C-alpha cells in the first residue's frame, strides 16, 4: 500500500473491551468487500467516555461501535439518532460527520432478527414469544422483533415494574404482556429469547421449565466461542427442540454497522462459521 492510499479508521469502545471479537469480524468484512479500513478495540476510562469519543473524532476516526457500559452515554452524545436508537434508548454505532456532528444508531435488534429469520430460518411472525429480562439489551431489540408481527410477546423479569415499563413504551407496536418469572404458568412458547446478563456468571434466569414445549426454540443473546452458554445447556436439558447462542446476532449487528459506514453489505455466513457456529 502506497503512502497516498487512505485507510478509514474505526474501533469498538468499551470497558472492558480486549475480549471483543469486533476487530476480527470487521477485518473479515473489509477483506471480503475490498474496503480500505482499519478496526481496533479501544478501552475507554469509565469516567471519561465523551472525552474519549471526542479524541477519536479529532484523530480522524470515521466511526465507532459502542459496547458495555457506554451505550446509554453514546445515546446522550449523539446529535442525530435513528428510529431504532430512539426506541432503544441506547446506541451501539456512532458515525462521525465532517461537521463534527455524531450520528447514532442501534443495530442490535435488526442483527437479532436477521440471525433468527435469515440464518436460522426461525419464523417470528404469528408465533408466541417469551423474552427474558427487561434491561437495555431487551429494550434494544423489541422494536425489530415486534415489526415481524408475532402473535404475542411476553416479557418476563425479576422486577415486574421494569417489564411493565417496556410494555407501556412498546405496547402500540404489538400484543405485549409483562409478567414476573414466578407468574409464568404452563403456557408453552414457540420462541424463548434470553436477554438477561445471567450468563455472565454462568447462571440462568429463574423461569419454570413448563414454558418449554417439544417444539420450542431457545435463543441466548449472549454467546460463547468455546462452550455452550448456560442458557443453551438449560434449554436442551429441558426438552427444547433447538437452542442457539448469540454469535450470529453479534456478526449480524456488526454487518449492519458496516453497511451504515461503507454502504456495502458483507457476507455474514462465512464469518459466523469461522467463529464456531456449525
């Protein structure tokens, strides 16, 4: 590469962030599509997110992905927010504009839906769906899930008030219900999505196994590249027809960010396979 060739710079920022697979994923996308870019992981101090982002802008970065715990701060920093970002109340993709404005988007929800519908061929429309958790991760995916017209969507959470808040915020978009875990009865669900952080400590939300039927499919928004997540193990041990972790969601949300930045869509299938999904 000659000294006159320009390479656009991108990064994922978080704390911690060294474990992130995003540099590997975006580098694969760039090689695949012939895009001249670099992508790295940058850990920002917990107390100086905005300063860190402004510094990257001044250094000439074109955009960044944002991971925990900064997605809400990223939302607050943006001059312009997509509908998905507005719904989510969180941003995972920043695009730096020439006038120093920052555009914010949230690609988590569309990434989840693309993995479910396109990669795994799991129907959402007219299905009964149970979503576990009511935090930022769940808020970020509800809009795109509801856009697929499920028959019903139940949000279960330890704290009923948080689930009820989501039903209030998204109720106009579909048939929603909020329940506490201990109020889940014998109803079987077609699709159960784990949006909690329980897997970080190798735990599973306290839901009864009665929610799983012979045809139920389970999906963990968390992922593991070496072993099955605790939720995937739990699902299979309680008779789920199929269970998947979120490695495909990770790749698909990255692909959506790549499209926003580069206006070209990469092939995600080979990248997902390279990260271990069969």
